C-alpha cells in the first residue's frame, strides 16, 4: 500500500482512474473493511 502510494506521488502520469482506485482501497481500509494483503497485491500488480 505505502509503496504504491509513493509511486503515485513520484509518477504523476497515472490516470485519474488508477488514483480513484487507490483512494477506494485506502478509504476501505480506513472504514475497517478487511482486505487480505494478497488481494491488494494482486490488484496493485495490475496497475504497475
């Protein structure tokens, strides 16, 4: 999660859609929904 957010800060060529997906994941974690790290890693790997 943190590595992915750092990449977004470094590479501002990311599309708004990718950034919205990142915000959804972050808000979901803040809301207390439990997502396994494996799922997040699989989803993140798609956008790298």
